[in-house]
C-alpha cells in the first residue's frame, strides 16, 4: 500500500496507513484494560482450582467414595450416600426432563404458529422461567410437590423439581439444534409425500440429535451442581444409606458439601474440598463429552 | 394411497392440495407435543399456586405495611418481628457490590472478545468464561468463605473489622459469578451491530477505541442493559454464595463488612430447618418467596423486552 500522506513518525512501510499516523497511548491503554477485564475471570478460575486442589489433597483417597458421612468422626467420613443420591436424582431428572424438553422444542419449532397468542405466551414463559431463581423452584417443590401432592421429601420430589428447573435450558438448546437443520431438508421430505411427523422423525430429529445431546448434557450438569432447591427438599440431614427407590430419602453431592462447609472443624473443611473436587471432575467430564459430541457430529449444511 | 384420490381430482379440478383423509395419528402427536410445551406454563402456574395460599395466610396475621416497612426480622425467634427490610437491604448491598465488579468487567471482556480479539484468541478465551459459568455456586460459596475472606482480612485495615461472614466477600465472589452472564449476552449484542456502522466510523478517522466506545456500545445499548438486568436478576436470586458466605442478621444494616442475610438465604435457611407446616414461620418462607419471585419476574420481563428490541432493529 503506497501512502500518499507520508509524514514524520509514520509507521513502517508495508503497514496500512489507515490505522492512524500517530501512536496513541489511549488506544493501547484501553486495549490492556479490556484484556485485564477478561483476565479477572481467568485468574479467579485458576485461583479457585488451585485452592480447592490444595485443600482437598490430604483427603483424596477411597474413603471419599467408600464411606458414609459421619458427624463425630470426620477422618472416617465419606460421601458415598451423596454420590449414589446424585446418581439416583440425576437419572430420574434426565428421564423426566429430556423427553418433555425435546418434545416441547419440536412443538415450538415445527408445529407452533408463532402468530397465535398462546404460542407466544409459551415462548415468553420459557424465557422467563430460564431466569427464575433456583430457590423459587425449591419453593415449588416444597409447597406443591412435597406437601400438597404429598410426595414428601424423596428422590422423586427432588428429581421432579430439578427437571422443572432445567426444562427451559433443555427446550432452548433443543430448539437451537432443530433450527440449525435447513428448511430444504424439510421441503424435500414433504415434497416426497412424507407427513409432517414422518419428516420430523426421520429427517429433522436425526440431524438435530448431536446438538440436542450437547444441550442436554449441559443442562444435566447444571442440575448436578444445583444445591439451593434441594436444600429445601429435605436433603440436609446426614444420610447414612444409599437411596433404594423413588420414595427413599436422599442427599446429593452439593448439599453434602454445604453440610461439611457449615461444620467448624478443619477436617470437614478438607472433606468439603475433596467432595468439591469430585463434583468438579464429574462436571468437567460431562462438559468435555458435550464439546466432543459437538465437534464430532457437528454438520455444516 | 387410496384409489379415491385420482377420482376426486378428475371430478373437481379446483380441489385444494389439502389431504383427503384426516390423519388422526398426526393430530395425536401434535397434541402430545403441545402438552409437553404446556408443562412450562404449568410450571409457572405451579409456582404461583404454591406461593399464594401460604402468603395469603401470612398476610392475614401480619399486615402488609408491617412486612414492607418494619426494620426487625426475627420470625424464627420467640419474639417475632416481621419487617422484611433487613433482608431487602442485604440483597441490595450484596447485589450492588456484585454489580460494581460484574458490569465493568463483563462489559470490558465482551468488548475485547467482540471488537479486539482475533478468532483464535477468542476460541481460546471464551470457553474459560463458559467454565466459570458452569461451576456450581456452592463451590463459589466455599471459595468466598475459606479463601477470599481471610485474604480480605489480611489486606483491609483491621479497623474496618471484616467479619468471618460478610456481605463484602459474598458480593465480590458473586460479581465474578455473574461476569459470564453479562459478558456473553453483551457480546451477542455487540456482534449484532452491523459492520457498516464500524466502517463508517473508521472512514471518518476514528480509532478503534472511539469506534468501540462511541459507536458500537451505544448501538448495542438496549442489549447491554438487558444483560445487566439479567445479571441483577441472577444476583438477587443467587442463594448458595450468600447462604454460606454472608451469614445471618436480624436488624437493618448497610455495612458490607458485617454479616447480613438476603431474601434467598433466609428462605433456604428457614426451609432447611425444622419448621412445622402451616405455622407462621412456614408461611414466612412463602411470603419472602413471593416478594423475590415478583422482583425477579419484573426484571426478567424488562430484559426480555430489551433483547427483543435490539433484535428487531438489526435483523
């Protein structure tokens, strides 16, 4: 690029002149400031992980998953009932919320006429629910499911409550996956005489499965880490046994962690850190699986 | 296909393309799918009907003016006072501290990612924000109580008397927790600003900073405000961090160095204790819950409206 307005202090030849003739201290200061903003989160993340690993180190052994919680003897305490409780609750959460969420997404994307007021209401409602505080879902679980429907504070109540909590996330992610399937596929299928459901079932859904799986895994990983609503649903007490059914009482990992944090002795503090590390590893594996799925099966149309 | 179709075509040439036979299976499927979508509406209805009866019971015994203007909050003690202001004040103070961190940091990070970062850098940095968003809040609470508070007690002058549980530690950590929410929504809004606006400003001789601050940010303002409102909504509704790191209080206080209890923390603490059903203590949970739901509901609707507005302008 040949610069017609050459002046003293111009940048080296070959660099575009349009970037400005002068060195601007404000510009680079601003850039560094922005980078500092971004690094706040990253530094925080590193500090958090380093601290948790450091605190958890003395307690990272098989006691964590072989033993049950104990108030009197922290050196023998473990989180087995919480681990099994989490598996029970999350399995049923997945069973409840994934089919419902995916079906709702299919309805909104493939069937709903967006001009109708009730469809717009459903849409607005989902957007709002996605931002309702999780503790409010705890109130729903306590007031409606546990008391009025008399389900008690059981695995079933917790799984239903968490399903409703992550349902908007599943719906929003599934809708995006469905929307990414190009219209031409649907038109071709319909033109060949397929009905609307045949088109959805045989063309749209297979193409949208990877995206929906990614979104579903992320939604479930949110449910695994959620403590606030479950605290209200009877998971707080020290539970010395694994759940045996839907009507069993239970505890889950985040609530067990909260319990140990509330204890004053330092042994419980290390135990809490070890359980946090276990929880973070589970979430990391799930997130990695989601990213792998997205990259492995992502289709460019 | 049935043989009746060609016949009817011959008989009525102007026949529409609609199918000749009703397909009951298709209608059933559509009904099922719609029922699944209605579960979300049922959730909202469920929240409202689980809140209203106990809240109405509560306000039969406690006047609304006492609830909204009282400055003492001791519903779980024997001398019961039901002034919700201490909880509201604590929520305001902690949310304020969180926003002081989250709004500038989130905005800066979003501007960097959208306007400055090269694609490779963005691919590397953006997931780290997503990881931050995926960490359970109980972990944030643990970090605030066990790491941030001792650090702050070392740094701050002793005369400020930072307590072991304080609004400050909870607010700071909550601020970092909201950064991903604000950053990712703001980045969406910034990316939606058409390139022509930026090129026009560059052509007039503006530097990159001027373009970012004076052109792109104002153009995306409604989206940015929506991001901040959603951030506030998350801060107000966050429970575990404040439950673990902010403590308990009964009186009205604004000093962030002291213990304070937010609306969410009270709900969680009261509901996890042994509260007899249908007692005034039990109903208190739902009265505070109704206030919290109303507050976040209004903020969510504002945010949703604002997001729609900027989408309409540029798409």
